[in-house]
C-alpha cells in the first residue's frame, strides 16, 4: 500500500517512499467569483474535504509567510472518500480541493482546474510504502519495493 499517512499500527511497517507537492485547486469559474489571495482566506470558502482513516481531513497545511507550518481548519458541504470525486466536484465549480499536483496533471493542462495559491505557500508531503510486519520479508516483495523506489526517483520531477 502507498499512503500519505504513516500508520500507528505496530504490526505494519512504513518505509519512506517519495515526497510530493500539494496544492489547492478550483475551477476558473469558481475563482472568478471567489478569488483567493492567501491560505488564511480558505476558511471562508467551500472546501471539498476527504474522509481519511475514519475521520475527515479538514485540516489543510500550508507554509506561512515566514515559512512556518500553517494549519487551517476548513469547511464545506462535500466530504469524499477519495480524490477522484473531489476533483470532479471542483471541476464543476462546487468548491476547492486540496490534492497533489501530480494527480491533477490532466485537469491542469486542460484548464479545467487552476492553482488557487502560489506553489511556495504549499507543502510537500511524505508518501509511505506500507506492508505487514514479518520476520522475513519475501524476496519478491523486497524486489517490488526496491523497484518501486527506483522508478519513483526517475519521476521525481513530476512530483515536486
């Protein structure tokens, strides 16, 4: 499993996999009606949140002007189980979505979504390879993990 969340379960092992740049995105129509200049303004917007690991991910993290972490509690009428429906809602002008840049390459290239904030205000997140703890990791699993890690290094220019 690849996840942006490091599990707290001691029966699972989490290995750092890669880092990726996040951002907030909306349709051009939404931004024309509801412009955003700073991350702090998001608390007054319709934010499309994700339900992750049994809770709602309504705390979005950015960089403050001085580079310190800035955690904002956002709200909105839509909570999705994964990024795909959240992106579709954002494309329809229903609000703002917080997602990795790489996951929206098609929508950004087509002009269906646009970044709401400058990249330097957004953060990089750690992705984790998660697998079950075992005394001995099967060789084929180790080969898969090593192959994935090598492959993602070749794609790092797309992630950050």
